[in-house]
């Protein structure tokens, strides 16, 4: 079964390198990191870069691989996975994400996302983040806890195109959009799921929100105590253990 990994913002597929290596060391194969348009992959002509466009992009990627896939999502990649799951659960063998709190009814977008959703304010804020000199962008990625070599790979994919996609994506997902995805997920047929809860992640809602969404969807939970949003650059043994057990049981 294909195991497809989807990253978020402001990232590229280089983010998954350490986790994919750790899984291969455990004997797991058929791993593929997908790059959403604008986030390490070219933006096709006419691509709207909205929440719905990314959902449909991911559905197309799964269909192109025959369906019955195992999906793993991080950050907006989690949003894309959950959006596709709500729309086409038949394409999923299983799913695993962090950031499950995004679809909790009480979720409020973090402060930077709220800035991006505002006309003009968002343009200035995202330009400072993604169109600044390389050294500034590398410093920001390092502050996130991303190692320098990976940071350089990610920074190479940043720029005005990613900035435009960020604004379109976040503006299309202003509340109550995320709440409505959660409602649709709860009404959809369950597929085997797993939620990673990084307790020091400031972007995905509270631990309680994440665990509540997992409970609603019948998903397992792995708590990554004290880990940040970029948990894949820490101890990966509990993540690999959880994913292998999750896939074996799907």
C-alpha cells in the first residue's frame, strides 16, 4: 500500500527526510512525500490554491496511485488529509496527522494566520517571511528547530509563489470553514486513524481539542510530550513505533 506524506506551510517535502529514513531503517517501504502546488512543486495554470483546490489535488494524487493509501499529514498537510478524508473516505486505507485540533469547533486560527487572512496586512506579513533574504529565512527555520541542511532545502522552495499560495489557502479557510470540515468528518465513515499530539505546538489548538477530535473519529493517539510543531526533528522512535503499529492494524 502506498504511504503518502503531505507537508504544510512554509515547508517543502525535505521536511520528511528524517522520518522517512527512520521508517526505512525499520523495514517500511513504498514511502512517498507529496509536494502540494506552491510548496515545493510548481503551481499548475489556473490552480486556485484554495482549501478546496488542495483537497481536490490530494484526492487526485491518491486516485493516481490506485487508492487504498495510507496518508500522513503535518500542519496544512494535516488539513489537506482531513479535508480529503471528509470528502472521499473510500480512497483511504488509513490516515495519521498532527494538528487534529484544526477541525475542532472551538478552534481559532493563530495570530499569524489571522494576519494572513487580512487584505494588505497579509501581503506585508507573508513577504517579510517568505520573500526576505535567504539568511533571514534560514534564521527563522532554525528558530523553528529545523536543522540547517534541511532548512536550506526548504528555503530553496520559498519565495513569491509560495507566498501567494499561503494567502489564498488561509483566506479560503477562515472560520467557520475548518469547523465545517470537522462536522463533515464526524458524519463520514470512519477509516483507521492516528493523531500525534505535540504538547508544545502553538498552532494546532489545545491538547484537549486534538484528543477530542481523535476520539470523535475513533483514532489512536500518541502524545509527544514537550515537542513542538516541528516534532519530526526530535526523537523519532515513538513516532515510528506508532506508525508501524497503526499500519499493521489498519
